[in-house]
C-alpha cells in the first residue's frame, strides 16, 4: 500500500524549477539539489517538529553572478552544540538533453560538546523536462567526515561515494510546487521525501515536508519559510 501511495504521488508531480534551500543549504526540494540557482538574495529558516532547538537552522542564499549560487547556514540544536555550513552551486552554461546540469560543494562544521565534526560534500545534478515533469537526477559524488576530539586527534572517514538521488516536482501558482524525492544511500538505508512549497505573500514562501519515509529512523516533519529580497 505504501509503495502504491508513493507511486501515485510520483506520477502526479511535474514541471518545477525553484530556489528554496534544502536542509543542506543548496537549492532544491528537501535534500536533492536541482540544477537551478538562486537569483537575488533570500533568507530561510527550517525546523523539525520533533526538535526544540535554541536556534533553528537558518540559511542565507544568494545568486552572486548568473548561474552561481552561494549559501551559508547556522543552527544551535542545544546549549552545548552549534552547526555551521557554507556551500556553492554552479549551473553549467549549456543544455544537456534539453535540461540543465549543475555541480556543487558544501562544507559543514558540527560542534557538539567540544567534539568537532567537519563534513565535505561534493555533488552533481541534472534537471530535465520529461512528459510535462521536471526530473532531477543527482548524486553525492563524495562525502568525507573529519572528526576532531577534545584531545586534538583527527580521524577521517568516507561517508558516501556516488549515492544516487531522484526527484520529481510540479510547479504551482506563484512559485509554489509539490514534489517527491528518492534518496539511495550506499549504506542501504534508502528512503523518500515528500514536500509542498506554497506562497505566503509576494516574497515569502512556506514549505511543509516529510523526510525519511521508509527509513530506519522513521518519518520527520519539517516546516520552513523563505523570504526573498530580490531576484525572483
């Protein structure tokens, strides 16, 4: 029954290019980066309904030049932790099979009770029109984690290599959209995300999402808002 519900939602979505930041900062749906870039400046906040952070995840995203997007994020999950992230995405200046392709990178710093984790993430994505839909194919090409303990010892571990992702989305009125994502991890915990982005005003957008559908950790409900200063 769950597979039929996911298939039905997958067939229902189509035709979206949007610039709402994902939970990792790059523009897209929930996790999957689309081959599109932010234009202008935007600030966004995202939070899980299961969490009660001191400061929710905040993102600043900007289109500094055509096709280039930069992002920075910060959150404080609790009094003993703080997270920071910077990233960039570049949409290649040519079409491929009638669609667009992009490459990007992110650097995430996690500080939990004095123990520091640094995660480097490299990814690529392509967004293509198909049967009235926008289909995004993406992959975490490489993800490495560097952990430094309070004693100053640093260890490195590769988290992902070529983990594929897929997304379909349908554009709604006034910049909104609805979509579904599939995330396939090399570790075997594969799951889906579903989301809807709706306009709250001319420059304010809201997102309601459900991440981790069919994952071992269960479903998480996410609520986010984005305010765009210029460019859309």
